[in-house]
């Protein structure tokens, strides 16, 4: 795990994105996304999701969510993978589709975020 940045003398990475938060923080969730993608690549073709209309992924996301909420099980009966993993994968498809329409500058602007409120750290 990365330690907080103490100084910038040897490596100036303060304020940069921390991809290790994703990779080290939720490897099991990411592996399930990879399983959903692998299943889809075997069923159809690798990256074939890019050829599908956006609305179909909105519906697929909702179907997986509703199946679980309706008590029809936590796993998709066809793939055997968790509905939540399918739902997350559909959200990633939708996000990537939206982001791919942006220019490089528009995308870079989205990577900048406001400083988070820290008042909760002072209480207690």
C-alpha cells in the first residue's frame, strides 16, 4: 500500500491519481468483472460490446438489478456469475461509451476533482 506523500524531492506525484487504490483495494471485484468480460468474449467475441447500442446495456443493467432485488437469486442463471458483477460490467460499458465520445481535453478535465470535505476527520 502506498504511504502518504511526505515530500516531493525524489518523486513528484502529489495530487496525481492513485491507480493502486483500485488494483489493491478491490482485486476480487475486478476479477469478477474480468470473468463477466471473459464469459461475454466466449459467448460473442472479445470487445463485441462496443458494437451494441447504449440502451441495451441500460436494460441489461436493470434486469440484473431487478432479478436480485426480486429475490430471484444472486447469480445469473445463464453464466453462473453474480448479478452484481454483470450489473457493474454494464455500468462500465455505459461509462466507457460515454467517455469515448469526449475529446482528450474534455476527458482530462473529468479527471480533476474538487478537494473533498474533511470536517468529519476533525470531529471526535
